[in-house]
C-alpha cells in the first residue's frame, strides 16, 4: 500500500493510522484485496472529519511475483515499466480516495495485472511531483531535465 493523506504534518499522519492498522490486520488474515479496501474505507468514513481522505494504491502480489491485483484511488498515475525502462502500461486511478464514499457508494473492484519477470511497478504520491529545492524549483522537473 502506498498512500497520501489530506494535508501535511501531524493531522495527515494521524489520519493514516487507522488505515495502516486495518491494512496490516486484514492482510495478515489473508483477506482479498477488495475486502481490504472496503474495510479501510469504512474505517476512514467513520474516523476522518469531513474533507479528510486518503489517496492510495493498494496491491496484492501473488507468490509468483508476476500476478498482481491493484486498487487505485486518487494517486497520480503509476506505471509498469519494461526491462528497457519504457512504459508498458499506465495505472490510472479509477476510484475515489478512501474515506470519501459511504459503504453503499464505495467501489472495491480491482484490476488484475500479469507482469513479465523483468517488469517493475512504479507508484508515488504527489509529494514527489510537488517537492522543490530551496529556490522553489521542482525537483521532479530538475531530474527529468537531467535525464533528457
């Protein structure tokens, strides 16, 4: 699970606690990804104040490391990269962030992926794209320019 709570600092960090507790507890029980995201959403709807939410990408990776189920809500587009570093597939979030929709509105459907042995999953929060140096220059753009 990679997640990003609304806001910054302590309030954002505190809002992520019930999500991580639910995630680890349910994952340890071997529950399916759809059940896990539904429960995390229910916990956050009850716990978070209005306007707070948790953008997330949550993955279930099978023992072979190649079959993956994915639920994405609210994070920037992730990628599957080939061995050459080229984008094989974009992972565009299709769901609302966790903690926004009530149980009867929430969509827990997952996307099933099959990776080649050399492929990699890349996901990140908007903290990567918003990071700046002391001059206010975007670190993501600086790195992109360096690579080009």
